[in-house]
């Protein structure tokens, strides 16, 4: 039998058009900076974020291969993703441009709108009794509300597990049990390949008898 390989004998490269490459956030010079002094490079990247407790060490490599980056620093991911942009005067800029199904179902959500949505969702989760360290399962299609749910959890320090909305009820149940999720966030349904499909019914089946789940 002959030998077969999926790897081409001659290396192939497909460079991006110059006009497109010029828009890239990461340039060749940036890669060179990182290679020359990676710790200083990542220190500067870390300092671009807003820290509740600033980090004093960039990389803890005391137990290789388990690296700990910015280990003694504390920040809030939701604040860094949303609030700080509003405070910087960018509240009217688009944070999420969403194109859904069916065709024509589209929304632009500004940072200010996103901040309001995340704050409301976080308040709702807090009213359910969720605290930092609790777990939430998010079983939603690719809609802006899924991002809002993730950021609301992050604002509270609640851990979230995103479960693919195409998974069956039994697959969802396994992940709910594994995380010991107290809350499952979902939608009534979704569009998949142009057709409406139910989600809530799968959640109802999945959480039946789930001891950890207090709210859906």
C-alpha cells in the first residue's frame, strides 16, 4: 500500500492582502517585542486592564509546567469588558454587532446599553441568592443575551458553564450535575438551520430531579 499524507510536500503560505494586514492589531513589531522580553511585554499588557488589586508578579513559574499569570492581582472581568469603556466616554460605541436568524434579525448594542443589561441581569441573579463561588449553567443559542448572562455572572464572581445549545437533555444534565449548578439560564427556543427549535423543554427534562438546581 502506498503512503498517504495530509501534509503537503511543499510548505504553503497564503499571505493576507496588504490592505487587510494593515488593519491587524498584532503587527510583526509587536511579536518581536514579546519575543525580546516576554515578561515586560505581558506586564505592559496587564497594565492596560483595570485592577482592584494590582499584581506584583507577572509570572509565577515555581511549579512548572503550571504557570500562574498575575497571580496576586484581582480584577472583575465584567468591569473590564464593559464598564471601563463607558467610563472612558465610549458608551455610545457598538460593543456587539449581532446577525441572527432569520435573515434580517440584527441588533447593534452599545457599551452603555450592554452595561445596563448586564447590571439588570446581575441584580436578578443576586435576587435569586447567588453569591461569588456559586455555579450557573447557560444553555442558550448565539444571541446577545448569552453574552449578557456570562458577563452578569462575572460581575458577581459566579462561575458559569456554557453548554452548547445543540446538546441533548441528558448531555445538559451531565454538565449541570458536574458543575452542581444552582441556576440554569435558557431561552424558550432558537433557530437552527432556519427552523425553530425548542430549548426550554430540553431544560425541563434535564433538571427534573437535579438536586443542585434551584431556579431556571
